[in-house]
C-alpha cells in the first residue's frame, strides 16, 4: 500500500502506460549518469564479474541489471520498491539467465537476507532515498570484505543548489513523465558527508566523480561514488 501511494508508483504507472511492456535488446553498457555513454561502465564494480553475486538497489526497468547478467556474466538480483517496475523489468528481460527481479524495500531485503554479495550498486535508486545511517550498515553487512559498493545520486549542486549542511534529508521532487513534480525526501550529501557515513558503516571511499550533462546547464548533474568494505 505504501509503494502504491508513493511518487515512485505514480512514475512507474505513467511509464507503463506510455510504452508497451515487451522484450528489449540488452544494453551495451551500464549507465551511471543522466547522459548515456558518460562516465565508466561495469568496470567500477570490479575487473571480472563472471559468476559474481551482484544486487541492484532500485533497478527500475532493469536495463543495468540485464547488461551485467548478459554481457559480464554476473549473477544479478534487481530489487525495486514498486511492483510495477518489477513487472516491467521482467517483461523486458525476464527471459535472460543469471537474472532475477524482486519487489521489496532495499533496507528490508538486506536485513532479511543471509547472502553475501560481491558487489552492490544503486543508480539513482535506494541510496539517497533511504536513511544512510540505516541503509549503509545493512549494505556493509551483506557485502563481502574487499568488495565494492557503487552508487550514483543527483549531484548536490545540480541547478545551483547547495549540499545539505546536516544529516537530515531535504525536500526534493521527482518529475513524472507528464512533467508533474511530486515531493520526496532526499539525503542531498556532498562527497565529504558521504565519506563520513560510509566510514561509520565500515566502508572505505575509493573514488568520487562528478559528471555534467550539457542539456541541464553548467552545474554538475551526477555524483558517482564507489567504496569498499574494510
């Protein structure tokens, strides 16, 4: 019921209505930013993902998960809060091997699991939308030592904004396909604050990259962070 009342359900509903749910070709690369082909690909998760166990927190229609499972040989679970997104992802890529789509809340899924993962990632997904003091320790608990967490979030300075000065979330908006804007809460951190929260969870920040999208003005649009479990 909570998922159906959320802006993310409204977003998925409009996407599902706008386009047919049908099998798609597997994308050529993993995308981390608002602009296709910008930035790294799957290599940020590790040099060799064959047979590695990977989970995506907030998989949406499943494009990145499908790429990792098919082109890199990983065993991937795509998780999303909204069942409509999971239905859409299965319609696109459910035929593929090494790929499972699951509906559920990222924090609850990690807390209930007893599995250890070789990589965990989020592309404008759960990280930044779930309290980091809860989600990052749950991620660290499920990540194998020495393995990678990578996530992209909207850049805290996008559109001339300023990063959060504290640890509380800020009011933000999600734009639906019909251009309606619905309010959400987002942890709008800069690299320094993410580093602090990662360290508290036992994760070591290894890189932070910012990316621009010329369509959105001069401000950076994406912050991509990777970390390893200590």
